[in-house]
C-alpha cells in the first residue's frame, strides 16, 4: 500500500522522470523543501486566488484549476507544502492521483501527522492495579486497586472490578485475573461480569497466563517461588513445581518470581534474582524458560542482568519485557526500544502502538545518581517505537499499575 509519507530521498527518486509541483504557497515549508529537492518546482499551486499569477522564490504560482490541466498533459509529482494536507490529499486522489506514486506530503511535517494520530487515537486498555483498598496499608491509594478500562480518546477511566489485581490474561472469551490480597483468581466475561472465583491456599499469587495449546492456566507465586498449573476447563490443579531448590528450608521468597507468559510448550518467568539473593541487595534479575513438556527439568535462564524486571510478553513472535527499575522496554535481548522515567510494569501491544505501565516508585534512593529524572506518577504510556514519541495517560488516584492488556477479538 502506497503512503503519502515519503522520505526526501524517496521523493527525489520519484522525480527522476517527473516534473515537480508544490501545492501550497507557504512561507514556512517551501524554503525548507527547496533545500532538500534535487529539482526546482515548475509551479506552485495555491487555492488562494490572490496568489495566482504571482511569483514566489521566482517560481510561478497558479490555481488548482491550472494543476488539473497539468495532470492531464504532463507526468508530474506533487509535494504538498501546506499543513492543511488532508484537503489537498482528497482533491488529488479525487482527480486520479495516487499517494506515494503521484504525490506525497512534505516530509518536514510528518511529525505533525504523528502527533495528530496519537491525539486522535482511540483504544481501550485494560489496566490492573494492585493497590490495597485498606487505607491503613502502605500500598493503598485514594481510588484503590482493581481492574480498570482506560478509554483512550475520551480519556475516561472505568473500574470494572474491585480488588488488588496483579496480572491478567485472556483465555478466548474469558479473562482471568489474580487478586494477591484475597488469594483468589477471578474469572470474568468480556463485559467483566464475575463468573467464577477460585481461591488459592497460597498467599500473594502474582503472575497468570493462559496456554492455549495445552488449555492450561498457569500461576506464579513470588512468596514461595512456585508455579501452579491448572486445567483451564475446570481449574483443577495438575501440578505445583518449585522454581528452584533454594526455597527448601526457607520461609520466604529467594528469587521473587513474578510475571509470566507462555507460548506453545514454553513458559517464561521474570524474577528479581537468579541466584536467590535479592534480599541481600543482589538484584541479578532476569527471565527464564520452563518447558511445559518436561516440568522436572530446571529452568533455563534466557535473559540476565535485569533490575527487578516484569511483564514478559511474546509480541510478534519475540520475547519482550520491561527492565522495570531502569524503565526500559526491551524488544528482544539487545534492543532497548524505549526508556521511561519511572518504574515500568505492564506491557501490551495493539499492532500499532506499545503500551507501557508505570507505578509510583517507592525506591527513589536506589535511583539517585542513576537517573536524571525520577517520575512518580502512576499510569501508562502510548509509545511509537519507530519515532520514540509517546503520550502519558495518568491515573492520579492510583499508586500501582501492575499489568496492561489489549482485548483480543
């Protein structure tokens, strides 16, 4: 599909066998465009009749009726040099010209288009907040935790369910969400009507994922560093496996496993410490893989040197994740696709933009000297990975964002 947005190199390539026409007598854009062009335009077209028959930069200015005659007689390429490009684009297309073949917008103001796209973008983002609803707790907030829908466009926030929810996963027409305070897994329909509640014998469950190939619900527990596997059809427990043997003889977490994702026969787990020494300040975090076809085999570390990572996700066939304390979005191991000034947790993708959650940072002292700006707001970013442009959507009444999800139809 051709695009109206071409680079200067692409525009100059299109002009090898065509005559150049500017559309829009702009004191701002034409001088900039002339510096980039290998050809001078034969004519400038403008809809203002006062400009017809005049010269601008020694280039004749004519009406759009003149352009219609040129379209019929000559092989031309039009560069739109007015910020009102939508109307000009429609006019050219209505007269048989094709974007990217016969015309393009001035590359200098492509950023205006991206800004316009982001500002007018509409999307529904499911947000899980793990805030306590008990105001006496340190991690409580004015709004309290829950599952929310953030409607980008009208920029409205709606609480769909109350609780202290961490990770959420979609299993066909159902959503499964972990409430780590009430030791429950809530099952919702697409309207977030509560259908079932399953209670766990273990406190503080965190991660949850649905494995479609095996029809499994898998839950991680950072308190005991265990992974519990359930039959999704009836939620009967199939197995509970320890992440490592370090938990034996200890009362609390050694690795602090947290969020999980799965694909085919593989489960991916993020954690604070590979060695099991995070409580001693050794944050040698990473992501490990567990093969669902052989649960007795030890986990295989696939990503290392992360600082309190979260939110592993398979996106476009690649393992993506957040290096949370550093505020980094990784798309594959060596690609840092974005950096953000807060504690990042919660990752989603809708095919156009990435969404990165952010939690109020409770560990400011650890970042002094590491960051030039430590952002404390909770909310999430809409992020364009190509240009690195983003827009932040705050959730002022909340403290923690744990997970983000874009509903799959």
